[in-house]
């Protein structure tokens, strides 16, 4: 597909050669290019469509990359990537060895700061502004942050600090009334009031009546006065009190107005930080996205004409199983409550919300608050379930330690997106929760090997009322057997033997179980028949099961979907520091390598890490052949 202007734009310097009247067409072409790209690759579409005009205007006015442009979160940066030297690579987005789906410093000089978790842009921008001042560099610092990201405490910490320093940097609020799910909280209400106050609407109505009686040239002037009245009458009171020079709200899709305002800001010398409030529409310009409840926040590959997803699986996701199971349990237990941090649909709690709306609490992008609020609920006899992605739960580690574990409060953590997450890459991988939770006293940590096991672990967590507990599960679908569905609860800290074999034992934690079973099938061709066990619990570990494996096998492998220092380390600590009886069995641990794994399909990620069925089988086969003499000596010693 060819474009009138976009074909000749490879960098912002090319964009700046055009006259301002061409920018509306450029924006239209950029929007079309973005839609066609994400239809082929999948990814985050709605946010990018909402900032097309803002992206064009920013690169048109400012001298990027010398002027630093920081996009909060990075969901919305596909148009930015197209304009900044990556147009010819854009269809490699989220693919193996392709462009990252978020902002990545190593990818381009136009990406001055890596953003994939929300609410970091203003803090990073402040650091860059201080560095510029120390270097006597007058380059502009521009941070673009969404209204959803403003629900996080970190954003306010940064606003408070920036406002107090009087350093002239620009913060642009991309106000689209959406984050991932619908926005919540007082900040969202405040922004809405800016546009709906009686003072503003009455002034607006008066100006419209007057303008109708004058020629079009005068009407245009009055329209601009009306736009200005939004800020004049309602005021950006909160931001002004924080020390900012507030402008807006303005139409974030009016390219000429955007360019005019940004040019004024670029050359202004107000002596304080500037806050520009832009109103945008998530999914703008693509009807299926505009009509969708989530505005096409994150999508699989889709048909451009219909907006229908391509190749969707009919299998249940782990998130859906969690939502359904918790919702069913809540029907008979009125003490069950659910807490999420702007991820209701992503965690499956939209299912819970259908029947138990009064017991679901979405706190916005505020994981720290979510955890401590749940701790408060637990003190009053409720059974709070905090459903948060593993990567986002990292943001609340202090609260988990101090407010939950230290007080031994029975908060239940439903840790979604555990392990590798495919095309969302290392910023969203759930690599560390086993490790950082295993070090905490009073914690119970579970990991299901399939979806039926997840149901049993949820049922088990309902009965844990004297300490915190967690169960972690991956993104996507899994093995779910309706005929094997029951209300069974598990004995705390007990695993079981799945398949009895000899010589070699695999002790699995989590959903690598299917790969282990496939590996055992491959090893049968070599007359090797490993024992396979499901640990179920990362803490407390099943010492009896471990003893059984050590006493009856020559080689024991642990495998987990997490970093070093997790389940395998706990097992080794028991063997070397607690177990009285010495063992001659060789121990090996399979876990995530000490590096971040690039975005690609989950299958490719686990293949790269040597955690697929073939790699597990090869590891065992290689060890078996290398150590055959050791095995013979072991058997001879055992007989004597």
C-alpha cells in the first residue's frame, strides 16, 4: 500500500519539511498504517490510534531526538515508531528479533527511556531535566502520560517534586477516559468535572449563541475563546496548586491547534513546569475499536474490515478459570472479596463482577494500595483475593512484606501471567514471584500444573485463614478436564507422584508438567523411564516426597517457571542444610537463565531457555550417557 506523504517520511526531520496543512493527511495515513500493522501482528491498538495527531504534532514541533520525548507505558508508541526510523520494520512488531511492543532504549535514539510499566515518565523526565541543567543543555523534556497512569502514586510523587522545583519541563496529559479497563478513582472524576462544570457549560452555551449571530471569521475567534474558557473557568486547580502552569483542556485530534500550542510552549519562558491537558479518544478513527468496550487495548491478529479476531482459541484461559471458580465460591461465602489494580478483565474478575459487583474493588493502577487495602479487609474477617499480574505485583513488594506477611494476614494472591508471556516480552514476564515470595515467613505458595489443579488450589486457599497464600498461573489456555472437576482441597505442602519410573526423577512445579510428560515419551525410545512428580507447593515444600525421590533415584531434576533462588533453591537448601540423611543422588535445577528473555512466542522462549520437551529429554539423555559408569558404580555399591 502506498501513501501520499508517509512513504517519504522516515524520520521526524522529513516530517518537518511539510507545511502544516499537510499534517492532517499525514495523520490519516499514519492511523491507517498503524491499523494495518496491528491487524497482522496483534498488539496494543486503541491507545496508539488515540495519539496519532499528538504524535505527529510533537515530532513536527520539537527537535527530537535532541528534545527528549518520553511516552508513559508505551502502549501508544506504534505511530511514534513508524515516524522515527522504524517504518520499514513495523510489521516485525512483537515478533521474534523484531520491534518491541513497548519503548526500548536499545531500539532507537528516539526512545530515551524504556517504558512498559505505567506512571514512570514524569520521574524519568525529571531526572533528565536535572541532568540537562547540570550540563547546561537547554533541550526540551516532554512527558506524555495517560489519565489511567495518573491513578498511580508514583505519578503524584513526581508531580509534587517537579512542581516544587520550578524546572521548566512539559507534562502532557493524554486524557482518553480509558486505561486498560475503565478508569476509576477521584482523579478520573476530577478530570471529568473539568469538562462538565456548570461554569464552563454556561460560558460555552453563551459563546455559541453569540457566535451564531456573527460572520464565520468571528465565530472562529469565539470558538477559540470557548476552548480557552475551559481552562479559564474550570481551571487546572490541582495541577496549578502543585506548581504547574496549566493549559487546557484542548482537542487532542485537532492537529493545527496542537501544533500552535506546542510551538508556543516550546518557546515560552514561564519559569515553571507546564501541564498541557489534551482530550483524545482511544481507538480514534477505527470504528470497531471505538465501539469495543476495551477500545482494542490489546488484540490478537484481526480482520481489518470487520475487526474480528483471527485464530482465537475456544479453550478457557487460566484467568477465566480463576474468575469462574472464585465467582462460584462467592455464591456461598459472603466474606469473599476481590481486589484488582485496573486489570479487571485481564485477570478474569470481570466474570466475578457479573454476580458480585459490590464485592469487587478496582483501585486503579495502584498495586501498593491494593495489597495494603486487602490486608485491612483481612483484619476484619474478610477473604480478600488480590488478582494482579506477576510483573505488576513487583511494585508492591514492600506492602507484601510489611503489611501482609509480617502480620500473617490471610490475603490470597492470585498471580496471573506467571512465567514467560510471549510477545509482551521481558517487561511483562512473571519471572521473580516464586523467588521473592519464598523468602518470606508465613507464606504458602502454590503453582498448578493444569487448570483443574488451579481450581483445587483456589478451593484450598479459601481454608487458609491464618497466613497469606498465593497461587500463580500462566497467561493463555491450558488443560482443563470437566470430568475431573471437583471440590477437592489439597493438603498443605504435599505433592504427589504422577508417573513412577526409575533412576531419574523429575520434580515439577507449575505448568511445565506437559513438557515433562512429552519429554518422558521421547526418552522411552532410549529405554529411559523417569519418575515424574508434581510438587504443587513452592512453600512449604514436600520434604517426604523429596526424600522419597532422593532415596530411590540416582538423579533428581527440579523444574520451575521462574528465576534462580526460587523452588529449586529451596529444595537444595533442604537437602544440604536440613536433611539428616546424606544422599548420593545428583541434583540439578532447571529455571530461567540469568538474563531477560526477548519477546517472541512462548514456545520459542521456552525453547531458548531449554525448558521445552526436547531440551528436557536431551538434558536427561546427555546426563544418562555421560554418567553411565557412575550409575554402574552406584548399583554395585548399593548391592554390597
